[in-house]
């Protein structure tokens, strides 16, 4: 395996599907990621030199808007984790 030149790296045209995976699954995964998070990361808000107390309400609001798609996916996931066993338990215990 050749590592290439570290001082002058060459970059490809972008994300490519691996040769071993089905192209339909790769397209579906990239489509989901573009649907969940279509906007680029607001890099001006992330400064590792500033303390956490210096974030304003607008900065936090903008970061939460950026992460809104993932937050909705997490909420749906937690809802399924709680509701599916509860409904299953009701169907098993209450077989009237």
C-alpha cells in the first residue's frame, strides 16, 4: 500500500463509492446525509481559543439550527426505543 507524498498531497474529485459496496446503498446513504444536514458547518462560530461563556444566544441558536436534522433523528430514535418495547409489552400482556 502506497501512502503517497505527505508534503504535497493530491486530492481526488470528491467522495466516491467504494468498489466493494453496492452503488445503490452508497447513493441512499449520501442522499440521507444531504437531507438531514444540507447546510455547511458555520466555521466562524467554532473558535477553540474562546471560553464557553463567550457564546451568545445567536451563536447557540445558529449551531442548533445547523444540527436540527440530527436532533430530529435522535428524537425519533429515542421515541422508537421507548415506544416499541412498550407496545410489544402491551400486545404480549393484554392479548384480549
